[in-house]
C-alpha cells in the first residue's frame, strides 16, 4: 500500500528511513573491504550517526502513526504497525553488526611497542607484528613517534600559553594594585583637605558671628545717642535728661559792654 494515500508525513518519513537503511547496507559492504584500522573506525562512526538518525525517524514515524490511529481503519493501523516493526528489525540487524565490528576494532587497537601489558596482550602483539613486513613495522613506529612528538609539542604549547597568561595576569594585578594605592593616597589627601576646610569654615563662622555682635552693639549705641540728641532738641529744658558730654550748650556769658549803653 502506498503510504502517501494515507498520510504525506508518514510517506516522507518512510522514504527517509529507506534511504538511510540502503546507505547502511552499502556502508557495511564498504567496511568489509577496508583494511586500515583508522579508516574502518571513521567509517563505523559515520554509520553509527546514520543509525541514530534512523532511530529518530522511526520514533517520529511511531508518533505520527499514533496521532492518525483514530482516523484510520484497523487494517491500515495494522499495516502501519507492521511497517514500523520491519524498520525496527532491519535497524537492529545493523546495530548488531556495528557492535560486532566495534568489538573487532577494539581487539586490534593494541600498542605494538607497549611492553607493560599482560601475557595475552603480548602474544597478540607478537602475532600482529609477525604478520607485518619490516617496512610496515618501521612505518607504524614512525607514525606513532610522530604522533607522540605532536602530542608533546601541543603540551609544550599549552604550558607556554599558560605561563604567558599567568605573567600577563600577574602584571595586570600589579598595575591594579599600584593604581589602588594611588587612589587610597589621593583619598587620604582629599580627606585631610576636607577636614582642614571644615575647620576653616568653622573659624570663619565664629569670626563672622563675633563681627555681627559687635556691629549690632555699635548700632544700638549709635541709635541711643541719636535718640538722646533728638529728645534734647525737642525739649531742651527737660532736666531729667543729662547732657551728653561734648554736646552740652555753652554757658551763659555776660557781655562787658552793651551796645545800648553809652
């Protein structure tokens, strides 16, 4: 039955799953012909990614199937379920095949120059080495030495970068510490200046208050003198008001010669 007549989404998912399953079949056939361990490992990782994608699509197929279950006939639902089970069965066969190849690769990943292993590993190393030519052994040894040198160089670079970062951090901290010291000194100077200014303001305030008191007292004295002068001028015969020293009228003088007397 054509799934497109039932649901376009289910048909699309079924097509994607079929493409991935065909790719897995071709990939495992190519894997049989690959002898290099590294290439086989990369090929197996690629196939593992395809299997993960296939598993995701099958889950999506199951979710879409359950959403359409109430609108489909029992025969259609049974056919869709059989289709899902078929995809799961085929995917599981590739999963089992992947595990078999992964186990084989793990057994072959033995360090040919590692003499500290157990007896079993030592025997396998001897068998692997016996199947190699001298040139292959030299190439393998040179490749492993190159990889070790590259690892050492990367480690040295990491250490150098760490030392440089530490030196830069130390210099930055030193500069910040000096800057903080200058700021603290400036704050102390500002605090001392503010304290001196506050004392000066208080002294000026006290002086101004004293000057105001003196001015007020002088003003009262002047006003009193003016009041006495005004009263004296208005009522010169008032004996209750004493004469102001320096302002008393001149004493009566008698003239020795009068103009009318001859």
